[in-house]
C-alpha cells in the first residue's frame, strides 16, 4: 500500500523547517530586527502549511500530530515498505 505523498511535499517540510530553525537562532541575538521577525512569521506560516499539506496526503508526520480517534500513526507504510516518512 503506497500513500499519496510525494518527496516534494516532504522536501518542503524540510526546507521550511530548516529556515524556521535558522531564523529563530538569528532572532536570539537580534531581537529588535523587525525584518527578521516578519520573515519568522512568514516562514512559520509556510512551515505550518507544508506540514499540513504533507499530513493531508500521508497522515501524521510525527506521532504527536495524531488527531483521530484511533492511533493512525502506524497506518501508513513505513520507509522500508515504500512510504516516504
């Protein structure tokens, strides 16, 4: 059983996650940089949207994202079964 996710969706999660981590580190030392804060808000939304798109196609990206009545974390194929998690 293959899920409907693709590597491009996962790549977007990785890219936006990296950018989010990077800007948080920058803001730790540049707390008054309003442009950086605007970028942080932009990247935070982009990352949230990327994760949401991935999860709609593939199911929860991490176990703490399970929102159903059952434990659907294990319903999608694992990487060795052809999944892209």
